[in-house]
């Protein structure tokens, strides 16, 4: 976290509830609203010059007459210039050419931002993320940044020849499947420049939020070639996603999340043996959730969307409560008891929008009444009742401890208290403190701590540091945390 400490300060984060709202929630009204291309040198082009077509027979064929040799012209592969999370530079160029597309939009980002958040709700203890946010005219721009763990993974992959080769084979498979004209059968020969991209911009609605996001697309399923301006046709065509490897388990979950946000109906999977693809398999995206289990349970689309919605509501509410012009960072680490940490940063590394773009967007005439109001997180009556019940429970536990002391009961007791040091930082955290000291020592400490005073609360929050800790308790606590995480994912993401 050293990078965040530089020119950044932490603000109140979000502790996700043990059980999320189970209201119906789906991605709705997904439609293409624009496109752009990236050429071999990485230059932005406001056209469809890099759009590719799937060779139609490959949508149905199961076994190939001639296997695809993924090592063919392998030395002619030109690697990507930039590796890692995509910046918003190209999307902002498209927005400056189409400023009217930002009307009534609440969030703008790449598809990968949403799919990463969705996958993190499924893969506990295995995927973290870091998202930057900036507010312009009540539209929030989100940019995904590589975490330290992600940077280390990229570094290891680039230093491993086998990982690089497997990645390049995936792009080589696309060269065998796609062409510039749907009637021309591709042969997989010639130069393969990995910098070339065709990106489509999508409008969609999730809950009460209007979303605009960009996504790199593999190919289009169409019998004939489009004209030079396919703006209207893009809304009615089907895109396909190309993959290699065995369609099992965790890999299928990632494929589904990636396809879900762009309305892809079919995945074409090349089943490879070493360096050859010998057969093709068509996988309907709608069937993935019915066939893939995670930890023996079905994936629940509605719960995954509610997870994203909860986070978007928090981000919007947080940015709306501060003055415009600040950069925010939000971090998720699933091992951190489902807590999202929030920061205000002045670190240049996380300033992902140019001043020219910000100025141009601020000049737009945005009608205040057309916007969806910010989401309020004020304490409701139900929250107040829950807080009162917590206070009563805490009081009852203290009374039980006093009663046990009076009766001479030396058994271990469990105490529930607030971490006041964390509360001063803006986050209230729950701590279960398993007291393994004898009765006389505990009573001695409680006489020295005035829980009603500020100084006493400080000492109370550091009690577990001032006294020896039983290592067996830590092992029990770690086991309990893992059990809590399993229950959280079962309740909020998976169906029994």
C-alpha cells in the first residue's frame, strides 16, 4: 500500500453487509452506441478499420479438416506496447467526438472494470482490485489500476516463456478464425500485430444507474460485409468471443462475466492439443450459468449484479459528498472482511483524465433535472433498531461477565467492543476479542480503563496489543474468518 500513502489520505470506506439485498437486478437495455479502432502503432482511429468477421462455417464445425498450427509464423507476432489495465485515453477521445453520448450517464469506464468487480464477488481470497474515480457534471469516470499483486503476476508472466507463448497462441487462434471479409477463409499466415483493436461503446442500465462502457471485440457474425459507417447495423449484429483451452470451472466463470456485459450469445472455443487446435466448440453463453458450479453451487446472476450495484451506489454517494475536482481510489481485498477502502489522492499516477478533457466536459450544458439523484446512505429506522439491539446485546454480555466474576467462574469469556482507533480514521470495525486471561487479571484491567473517557477508549481499543496473545486464539480466529467468507459468498453470490 506504499504507493497509495504518497499524496493520498484515507477516508471512510464501506463495510459490506453480511447479506446483500436480494432484490431482482439484471443488466438491461444493452446496445452498441459507437466504435473506434486502434491501428498497428497504437493510434486511435474514429472508424471500423480493425473490425473483423468470423468465417461463418466455423460457428458450427466441430472437427477441423486441417488443424490450426499455432506456431505458424510465430516469429511474425508483434507484441503489445502497453500491458496491464487499459487507460481511459481512447474512450475520452471518442467522447470528445460524441459529447452528447454522456447525457444521462452515471458511470463511464471499460467493460473490464465491471467484470473484474463481478468476478471478485465469486473468487474469494484470489482477486483484488483498485479503481480510480472522478466526477464531471454528475457523471463518474472509473479507471481500473493494477494492484501490487496484479503487477507481480504480469511481471511473472512476461518472464515465463511458456506463459507468453500460451497468450500468443490465443491471438494466433483468432487469426485463423477472423478475416476482413466474411466470405474469405482466413489462413492464419502473415504478420500478427497485437496492438490492433476494434472497440465498441455500449449503453446499458443496471438498477437505477445508466452505464456507458467500452469493450474490445473479437469478431462479428454476419454473412456479408458492412458498409463504411456501420453505426446503425452494430445495434443488430451478433458479436462472438473466441477462446482456447478447456472450458471448465473458473475459466468459464471469467468467460461468462466478460460476455455478459456486451450481450454476446456464443463463445467459440478452440480445443487445443499442445500447439494445435483440432476441434471447435460452440458454447451458448446463456447455458454457462446452468452448467458451471462453483464450490458445488450455482452462480446467481441477480446476486452478482446486486454486488456491483452496492459498490456503485457507495462510489457515487462518496463522490457526491465532496467537492468536484478530486480523484478518488477504491480498493477491494476479499481477505479484508469484505471491506472497500476509500482514498482521496493527489498522486499523479492516478490522475487518469487530462485537464483539456475535463474542461471540455465541464462546458457541456447538462440539465440538472435529467440526472438521477445521488444515492443516500442516511441511517434508516431499521438501521437504528439494529444499532439499539447491538447495544443491548453488548450490555448484556458485560453483565454476564460481571455475573460470572461474582460467581467465581474462571471460564473463558467472549467480549464484543468497538475499535475506536479505527473509528477515528473513519471506519468502524467489529472485533471479537477472545479473552484468555484469568478472572483477576481481567478485573484488574477493567478497573484501570475508564470506557467512558476518550483516553480510556483508546486504551480499550489497544488491549489486545498490550497483553500477551494466545497463538491458538489467532488460529481459531483465522479459521473463523475463512468460515465467514464462505458463508458470505454462499449467501450473496451462489445458489444452493
